[in-house]
């Protein structure tokens, strides 16, 4: 609260990923705290992202992380058993985020944005 009282915006990088009800409850609590922006894992399903959006309300920005930057295609296929190319998986998760009603979706890694931070920077630069 002290940071908000000083006029700063809060980005809470939690990357929530759970069943819809606990995510909804968590987002309601974040909304009460006045968080300006937070995120979820897009792999958490459309229903989970919808619950997050509903719980957070419209005053804060909710973004979806489509893939962690530490996840290589080889690791995704070997450890997560996702056999699609990583670029296809990222695009699919981004479409799911859009369908869930999120304001933006952050797609990384991509050639243009090798990290979530870079993807967010590009978005913020293009949408000021």
C-alpha cells in the first residue's frame, strides 16, 4: 500500500496457474490491494483465465504468459510432452488468452521478443 500511496504503479508478477476458483479468489484479493497489473500462465486453460479476469475486474491489466523463456522447444517436448513446435504452442495459448477476454497477451519467446520482459516492453511502447 505504501508504494501505491506514493503514486507508483504495481506489477505483481505471480504467473498464477491453478483451477479457476482459487485463481478467481486470488485475483479478487489482488484487486482489493490495488494492483495495476498481474499475470497468469496461459496454459491454465481458458476457464482459468476467464476466472482470473472476472476476479481482478476491469481496473487492472491482466496478461497471460504463454511460455516461460527458460522453456526450450526440446524441453517442452521432452518434459511437458507437448509435441507441437514452440511457436505454434505460444500462438495457441495467445489465442486462448484472447478468447478468455484478457486485454493483452504476452507471447514469448518469439524472434521479436525473446523474453516476457521484451514482449511487455514492445506492447507498452506500441500502446501508449
